[in-house]
């Protein structure tokens, strides 16, 4: 039986109150859902808390899901919403970018790893909604209509927010020296940098 068929059966059984079926869904969905939650919150402990809350919400609201085939998008929206809510509640807590206290990179460190770390730092400076949008579009490779559905926003809003988020990411990367330290003021682009295209790549 395909994974999709198995998922549909688990959803149907869990919707009828089968605890074991729901635990099967938890096991099936946890890897991708945790990666999405972590991309939004940037902190493993917070991502775990948010994911646990998302599964609780899904269990409570599952009887209202009429079509089992809608589960993936329905549950993804719960994960995103819960992660964003968790981020808002913990807004007062200082977020420390992953790797902030690591020693300076060795000279032979690969450029790919250095670029990944710098992207991670830039992502940390975005708000939860922008991180969710970028994670869905590029981390989970969803088309914009599906991203908009997961975030509960119109397609046009998703497009404009994606454009702004990518522009903000570019500014953050351009204002850093490659080790998480700014070389220009936040939002201040270097004179030699060409302006961001008016059309996002989607």
C-alpha cells in the first residue's frame, strides 16, 4: 500500500477515535513537521513545544476534517499557525542565532558550509511569518498557491510577502561580513549592489 493510501486510512481511523491510528500519523508526520517548525522558530526546544501543541490541536479538530485526502495541507496549516503563535508568545525572549558562540571558521572550511551558516543567521533575523513563507516555498518546495493556503493568506499577499522577505534576506546577507557581524547598518545596502528585481522568482 502506498504511503498516501496508508495516511488516508490512518486519518479515517483516527477521526473515528482510534488512538493508535493517530499515533501512526504522529510518527509519519513528525520528521517533516519538525523541520518546518524549526525553520520558523530556529530553536529546537521551541520547535518541539510547538509541534506537540500542533498534534494536540490536530487531534481535537480532526473530527471536523471531512475529507481524509485534505489532511496534508490541513495539518501543515496547523503546524505553521502553531509555530507562529509560539514565536509570538516567546517574543520577549532573546533569540541567539545557532552557532553564535562557535569559534572562527577554519581557513579550509568549505564555502558551502559558510554560506549555509550565513543564510541561517539571516533567517534568524526575519520574523516568524517570513521564515514560515520561505520555509514552505523553498524548504518544502511548495508552489505559491499551497504556501498561501498553509499561511491562510491570499495568493497576491503571498507573492508580495515573498518578494519582501527575499529582499530582506539579501540586505541581511549584504550587510554581513560572513561571520554574522554587520558591516553596514540594518537595511542599508552597499552602493555597488544592484537593486532587487521587482519580480520575485517563484
